[in-house]
């Protein structure tokens, strides 16, 4: 079973912010290591200058294999909705597969998201004719906060585990 564990400072290496600044916005985010042994995805979302999203991505991270059935997360939220984004190509822009996760504020939980809840999206819009997500092709992984959720945000992440086969 494949897993990403964020229990060492090195576990956050390779993650980069890709915020609405790429289109003139002012939102900002980062993924850092917390000394208690988890990653912290935090920042602030603003709709100024036509913006409205903040995200981090690891551009070279395989997470899935043929027969995978979904993902399990060990997270602590702030009550906001987050999206795990998976990409099956090396591009910076293009179709990605997103699943929504809204962990309760202030307590650690394990949440499971089956593969069929990942929806294809391009720049925040559904892509109805995209092929189904093939987890064995996942090569980029990211977190995003968007959809009008302005203000500060924070998601603590201990692990992401691939379920099955």
C-alpha cells in the first residue's frame, strides 16, 4: 500500500505554491513542516484582481497503482472545503482530477475518498468527456482551496494512503 507520510522535514520538499497570482490575483499559500510531525497547508485566499484560489503541488509524485480504489487522509481542518488534485500528465496546466474533503475544525480525522468521487476539471470547470482517472498514471499531487472561501486557511496533513488493490 502506497502512502505519503509528512512526519519529517524532508517530506515537504518538492511542494510548490501555484496560487491565483499566476493570473494576477493576490492569494498565497505554502506547505511547510510542523515540528509535531505533520505538514501544514496554509495561507490566505482573496478574490482581489479576479483571483480566488490557493494551491500547492508536487510536480513529480506518483500516488496510485492499477487497481487502486481511493485514498485515505489523516487530516485536521479548519472547517473549510479542500480539494485533493491529481494529474496524470507532466503539464503545468490541463485536466486534473479533484475530490472535495471538508474535515471538521480542530480535530484529527481519517477520511476516505473513493476513486469515483474524483471529478475531471480544467481551470475550475468540469470536463464531462475526460477519461476516467487512472491512478497508475498519477504523477502530480496537489491541495487546493477555492470556491469563494476567502480569508485565512489551514489544513494539517499527517498522511495520504492509496487504498487497494
